C-alpha cells in the first residue's frame, strides 16, 4: 500500500503522538523546479527523514499552478522518508489549498507544538492568530514553535513584515509568551539567527534556492544550503542547523547503468552545444545575425540540459575548496596527455591535430596557474581575463600582447571577461 508522505491538512489542530523531532526546509522551489535546483531539495528531504516529521517553510514552487504543484508533489513523494507538512510562502499562489489544505494549522505532539501561520501576503490572518491563542492556552502545550514564511522585523534585514503586523502577532501570543520557544521563518535565501521580543528567531531559506547575499555581514559565500533540526530531549526543545554537502543526494549515481547513460547524455548535450556555437559563429561572420542568435540560444539550451544531467551524478567538493580540485586535471592535460597526443599526431603526420593539442597544452598551463591563484577565494584579484577566440589561449594582467602568443590572432578579436561585483 502506497504511503502518502506529503500531508494535506484538513483540520486546524492535529494531534501527533510519539513525535520528538521535526526538520525544517526553507524555500526549495521559488527559483524554479529544474533538476539543478531540485538536487538540493532532494538531499534536504533525505536529511530531514532522520526526523519524525518535516515542515517546508514556504515557497515550494515558483508560482502556484497545477503543473508545478504536481511536479513538486511527485518529487517529494518519491524521496521523502517521513510525513511532510507545508507552510504557504509568497510564491505558493493559486490552488495551494487544493494540494496542501489549510494555511493556518497546529501540530500538537506529546512534547511540543508547531503552530503554522500564513503571512505570505505580509499580514497574519485573523484565523491564524485566533488559532495561535487557542493552542497556546492549552494546558498540554508547554513549548511551541511558531512558523511563518516572511520574517518579522529583526536586526539583519529590512525584508520583513511591518512592525504593526509583528505587534499583532505579539498581542496574540503575549499572555503565553513563556511557551514560545522559537519563531521560525523562510523567505530569505540564506540563514541567520536573531532574537526578537526575547525569543530566538531562526530564518532558514537554504533548501534549494540559490543562496544570496543578505548584507555585508551575511554573504552568500559564507552560507551553505542547509536544514534545521528541532529535537525534544528531557523536556527541552533545541535546534541544530545542519549544512548540506554539495553531494547531498546520490540515489541515481548509485545505479551504475543509469550513471553511465547519464554520462553519455551529458557528452551528447555538450557536443550539441559546441556544434550550435560553432555554427552561430560562422553565421555571424557571414552576415546572418538572426540565425546566429537562434543558434546561440539553442547552444545555451543544450548547455543547461547538460548541466541538469551532470548535476545528478556530480560529486563536487565544498564550494570554498572546489577551485583547487580543478588544478590536477589541467596539469595532467598539459604535462602528459596533450604532449603525448601531440607527439602521436606528429608521428602519424596529422598536422591539424598536432597543432590543436599544442595550442591547448599552452592554454592549460595558464589555466592551472590561474586556478592556483583563484584557490585563494578572498585574495584572488584578477578583474579582467582575455581569451583568444582563434586558439583558446588565456591571458591575464595589465600587459596584453597585440598578437596571441600561440596562434598570432589579433588583440582586437580577444574576448574580454570582466568581473562584475
């Protein structure tokens, strides 16, 4: 018999016996449900399965229609290992209630309560505030998590509900404030821990959406995708933020046949990407800008296909350690592989292949040098990089030659890459 993990809440108050923990996942789908983003959500679901239940802290989909709700529902059902409850975010529009039921509800366990309030439109509904009062007034509720999507005013970000709305919330829980253990929200694609009204506020938006800069103090490079575990032990409710590794989800990679087919698919998509780019270049040079534009768009599409397939089998290192992992491959290419193939091509009288390997080896040597510099993420200061479009040689620095050192291509054709802050 199939188990439905994703819960459609029909009653305002649900009593859940033998529940000691809950995992909270924030903002998995507001930037789209592509494979590249959903890999993080899949890993978050697997990690949250260690808890008794899971709560999604809003923005399950980019916009609320049946296509996206069905897609996220199918994915969640395929991966989740426990019951999953949903909190409505500002992206969860349309037919939300048809899929997930009530927008304001409470989960009362033997040890704690979770009160879910809808503030997706930046206001708390009266229905939700009345429910909050009713639940906190219960004698069996001694500690509670109040969960909503958009943060209340805090010390880190202005992207919050108004002070007036927070006052409405404080008025509702005021008589039982000592029972409120945590305020939990999402919406912000990052993470911060604050204290408001002398209550811990945990903002978690690291369940799938790309992490963003929040402020000078909370930068994207300092925050990983993550979930928050809440666990009750010895009568005390505590939390733990757990960062998700880049390779947080591995199901498909463990299937050897599927893994090999995915590798073949990636290679095919990248070959199509290259073919379309090359034809676009030919079309532009021959005076057909519209055709060139079409093929550049097709090339981009094929690249994103390849990225999606590759993300399923990729095993990247943590971001702050990733750059240095690319160096050995570049060194191997110019030190051994390309020099060996260049010599073979020479012996077999294949001059074009020899030339291609020779030029690529020279560029790979520069690649390795630049990657060694870039492995110091904070110290890397190369603002401008030039690439010769004839042979692919890479140049960096203040003094750029008039002619490419490898193929002699003119500097007026160099492609210029400038860092944008």
